C-alpha cells in the first residue's frame, strides 16, 4: 500500500510539472516509460521470489521428518551401556558415584602412564635383544639391506624346511625303526586302547622286576657294590675319587719302575718278524706244533702192540709195571748233584694237572672208584704215558684229548 501511494504521488507531481511548462513535455513522458518498465521487472521478480519461498516452505517439513527418522533409527541401533563397557569404550563405574567416576578415570590414566614409563625405563637394550634372538644382528650392514637380508634368511629357512619335509622318512620306515607303533588291522579307536594296555603291561613288568631285584647286601656280596659301611654317604664320591687316584698312582709307579726290554732277554721271545706280524706268526707256529702232535698221536701204537712189545702188563690183575725205557721217557735216577728245583716244580705241576684230569673223569662218570684209584697210582708213580699226555696238553691245551688219553691208559692198566 505504501508503495502504491508513493507511485501515485509521483505520477501527480510529474503531471503537474508537465502542465506548468509545455515545452518540456516530451522528456517527462520517456521517463515515465522507464519507470513503468522498472515496475514491471520488479513485480516479476517479486512473483518469482514468492513462488520459490512457497516451494521451500512446502519441502521443509519433509526434510525434517527424514532427519528425525534417521536419528530415531540411529538411537535404536546404538549399543547399550553394557556392550560399551565390554568393548572398553566406557569404564565400569561399579559402586562409584558419577562425581568420582571421572576422578577414578584420571587416577587410572595416571597409573597406566606411570607403568608405561617404568616399563620403558626397564626395557632391555638393543644388544640384549640381539643376544636373546629377538632382534636380528645387523652388524656393519646398512639399514637399506637389513630388510633384504631378513627376507633372504627367511627364504633360506623355508627352503631348508621344505627339503627336510621332502627327505623325511616314511611311516613304514618309522615303524621299522620303532619310532611309531605298527597299527596293523587295529582301528584308530582301538589303537589308543592298545597303547595304554601295553604301557600298563610294561609298568607291571617293571614293578615286578623292582620287587624281585636283589638288595644292597646281595649286591655287595656279589662285588657289584663296594663295601662302604664305614664311609658317610656325603663323602662316598670323594672316597671313590681318592681310591681311583691311588690306583692311578700305583700303575704309574709300576710303569716307571718296570724293567727295560734289554733286561727281559729270555722272557720276551724275539722273532725276526715285524711287530705287526708277530701275533700271526705265533698262532701259525702253535698250529704247526698242534698238527704235528696230532699226527704223532694218530700213529702211536695201540694197546695190543704195546703189550706185544712188553711196554705194558698183559695181566689186568697186576699193577702196571714200569715201562721199558723208551726215548725221552726213560727214567733213571739222577744224582744229587744234578738236583734242579725248576724241574721238580714242573713235575709237580704235571702231576697236579693229571690228578685234576682224573677227578674230572670221575665227575662225569667216565671211570669208577677202582679205576680212579688205579689212575691215581699211575699218576703218582709218574707213568710215562701219563706224563706224555700232560706234556701234549701243555702244548695244545686240548682238555678233551688229555682226558681221552687218560681214559685209554686206565682201561689198558686194569
């Protein structure tokens, strides 16, 4: 309304002005046209603005409703307080009031900060981590090559593991070595039961062996454990060490005081053979002597031939007579001047060996008491046949051959 009145007043003023001076009537008319155009354009803009504001007024309620719906949906989907506490987003207040919750949080934060600071101060150094294998030792390698070196080492480890997996033994090989149990036709369900049963059987066997094992006194009697009742258990190890050292010193003293090789001439047989072949040469010589003795024993005359020659008595009821002096077994009384203690010792040794042979024949039931007595008399009389059998035994150490010879001698002497 104000704008219309103003426009009317302006039109009246212009008309009055045109009526007052007619010569200048044309210019005012053009100005009036211009004002009309301005009015039309302003009225058009006003209409457009009013229409746009009306459209915005209609869309505003729709946008507000959409925002409200989104907010309500978000509120419905938001996690509960319990879920936030479980995720660590919220602190569990417990029985604390809301005033103290903030202070408790600040206190906890300060405690965590102090703990982190303490851990940082006490953390191990780089050298310690390298010694423990946590960090790789770089050494003089540049930092640009460290990652490449680690990748190369990792690849080498992967290749090594792959090679070991390819060359690992098969299940059959592990079963043959006893590392895996052979299941056979037993199912997996029964395999575990079978293993448990085998363990129990082994446990029972071990328990039985432990129950039947000998006691300490039996082991000491057998010489397995030393008799150390007068030694305290705390110093038994020291006692053993001392005894071992004493034995070691004695052996060292004996080795230092042993005679030289030149002093053992006649005790050590020197042979013109290399030291590496002396044992073989000795065995060969022993074998040749044994074969020669066997041939001699096979060619010796039988009992009938010896009776025909008068070497043994033909009557079984008579005691065996002295044999006719033959070769090296000829018995003669040696003069007292020719007394040799060494020969006496050898004769006693041979008699003892022959007596042991006679006892052995009696133990195996090869001779009876009468035959044993006869053989004992022959041995004590130093019968040449008995002495010859013992000499052969001293050379070849064949017990069976000596016993057979003694058995044949007593058989032809009864």
